[in-house]
């Protein structure tokens, strides 16, 4: 569904704590829920995903979302997330950007200083609240689906030596690795080595029982690896870089990954309900998060961050362009 002769595609591009989010209305999709529409997009919109992600229009670390209707009239809007390797089930930074966009464009009418917006994503329904300051969206906090731990202390040999994995769900399954046990740090100069370890982690955990979702297999599988280090203790302050999809690097602190980390920190006794958690990304952006409550399904978490528009683009496709489908160099 790439544009034909004379057709164009418009995107609004935001970043949340440095991580890009390209917002596109691709038109109607089949399905009654966002998760159904994601399944339909996998089959019918992969060419458009590649068109929007690949160079020269994008790059190997581009992220985005197709705006879709909410699952029912209790929601305000929905989104099908996409990245360099397909369509994800959760994206916290994208949810923050999408709510900011919805208010910026008037899709959601801003009344007062705190605006509730209900967003349906493939992993479930996310209540959010936008805080306005001087007429603009200053921040968005989303309340995530329950996060839960599925494995701790999993040993794995990697190209950087032995590592210990803790696995948890925060809208997607993540393996957490403390970089303290590795000869690297959360820094740009070590990204190549961390990307290599993430590929090894996901190959080794493919099909693992601890990454099977109890309700819907479409949410199963380790999505990425959160490499984390502790910066301070009061409040708890950590820095991370999350690698996911096909070696894609999250510039932000990773919203769904933050929820997954909160579940692990709570189980380890490092965070109680209501405690603040400061989570920094590799380029300096910050999310503020906390555990809102404990439930039988897991801990309910909330994550707050800010998004900023940096481009509105109209894409064309030259039918004579031999590289029209796009390409990726990593």
C-alpha cells in the first residue's frame, strides 16, 4: 500500500526522550480490536511499513504507528506500532507521542490542565493523562497493562562472557541484563557489543516457556533486552539502553521496558507501591515511573515522559526510482 502515481502519504514526526515516532493514518484496517488490526497489518501493510521505516525516508532505528480507531466507544483512539522488523505489541514512548499529537492536532479537545485520553494498543487499553502548561502538552503519563515477572537468574554465555537474564512482561517480554557484570557500560561506544548480545539473548530464548503470554500467544516471545545500570538510590535511579527488533536501539528509556523493569524491582524488594523510579535513556532523556497497585495479574505501573514534534512530512514515490521500496543499513 505504498503511494501510487500522484499519491502522497503524510506523517507527523515526534520524538520522546530522543526516540522517534512517525505518526501516519493509513486508512481503514480490518479487525474489531487493535490487536486484530495489528495482525491484519502484518499481512497487508508490511510494504508501507518498509517504505516509512527504510532509507532514504527513515533509518534502521525508525519507529512509528498507524492511527486506528479504539476497540470500543470507551476508548479515544488506537495505534498499531511498527519498527524496523515488523509490528510491536507495546510502545510506551509511542503512546506518549501519540497522545501529545492528538491534543496538538485537536483530535482530542483540551479542556483544563489535565486531559484524560484512553489509548488502545495491541497489548491492551492504556489510560493516559496529559498535563498542559502554557497551552501545550508538557508531559503524558500512561498507566500500563499489568507487568509481571516470569524468570530470574537465567544463565547464558555470550560474546561478552556469561550473563544473567531476568525476564518480565510490560506490554512485551524483555530480558533484563545488568551491565555491571559486563565489560561495557550504557554508552554509545558500546552499542555494537550490546546489539550483538541482544541478538544472542533472543536467539537463546526463542520459544522459551518463560516468554509465553498466558492469554494470547500473539504477545509471546522476548522482544528485546534492557541493559541497565544503577545511578543512585534515593529515589531509585537507573540508566538503560534497550535493544529490540532487528538490532534496533531505543534512544529513550523505553516505556514498556520501564514497566517490565518495575515488576522486577518490585519483586526484588527495591520498589514499593508509590515509590518514584527515575529511568534515564542513553541520550539523556528521562521517564518518571511508579507502581500504582498490586493485582493478581501483576503490578500496575505508570510512566511519564514528554514528546516533541520535529517534522511534518509529505512522502512521494517516484515510479522510476530503483530504490523506491527503501533499504536499511546498520
